């Protein structure tokens, strides 16, 4: 995972690898059957934006052989606290694969207003 800091009102790309532990106890890359994402404020859990499984079809547009690549839109990267110059957000991916198995991935990142970076 490489997304650590995003500027408010900008786009960003999130990359990660999705794997599961198979019956032989080997980590195996997977392309899920369904995929959903939620972006929220880490502190209070307020939902900033989300996409359920329907808009993320075909899943192969986002995950192929375990390689996840997801573009965050401007609306995904807005600071919710009116007087804040920086806010910690969390992106949560949920997916299904196989017969009825599910997986989750959460990653925190900072959103900073332009002009207030250190």
C-alpha cells in the first residue's frame, strides 16, 4: 500500500495486493467476485463516500491477479472538519471470492489542505 498523504480536493490512486490463505497455507493472489469501497473519517467514522458492488463491475477493472488499483475522486478527498487543515481518513475495501468467502482491507491516510503542508 502506498497511499499515505493526499491533498484535499485532488485525486489519488490507491494500490495494494489482495491475497488469501489457501487450503495449503499458501498466500495466493486473487481477483474477487465482488468489490465495494468505503471512505470515512478515521476519528468518528463519518462516511465521506462509498461505492457498492454494482458500480465496481467488472471487478477486473480494479483487481487483476491480486493487484488492486483504485482511483479516488475529488469527492473522496475532502476534509470534513470545517476548521481543520489536516484530517485522517480510512479507505476500506470489502470483497467476496470463491463460494462464499469474504475479505477486507483497511488503510489510513492523511488529507491535507493545499497551503498547509509541513
